[in-house]
């Protein structure tokens, strides 16, 4: 593949930022990051092959104003709460 998982993840962060900038109801930039994980377990449609994989971590608010940390697979759109995600996060890219 010439467009790898880290490219998808970085593009998703940029598209989310662009979409928020065009929405007049959104103030500020969304908290979205690229994360690298040790893909040891099957999750979000990706098999656990033991290699590294790049996804997104999005911080949002729930209906009560509390923070929710969500892991998103940008290539398939599947997501889950961070506490339900089975693989170990190795790196958080803040760029």
C-alpha cells in the first residue's frame, strides 16, 4: 500500500479540524490525535497481527458534559471508548 494507516490517521485529524473550522457552532479545534498501537488483539475491524497500527484518539464530551476518550479506526469508521480498546497505545502524536 502506498497510503498506509498512519496517512489515513493523519488525514482524518486534518479533515476533522477543517470540518470544525467550517461549522459556525463549533468553537476551537477538536481534540483529535494520531496514536500508534501494538496490534496484538483483533479490534475495530483490524486483525491482531502483532505489528504496529495507527488510529485516531478523539476527546469529546458526553451528554452530561463529561469527557469521553474514543479510539477511531479511520479506514473503516469503527470506534469504541478508550477503556474498551484492547491494544496498548505506544505513542500519541500531538502534531
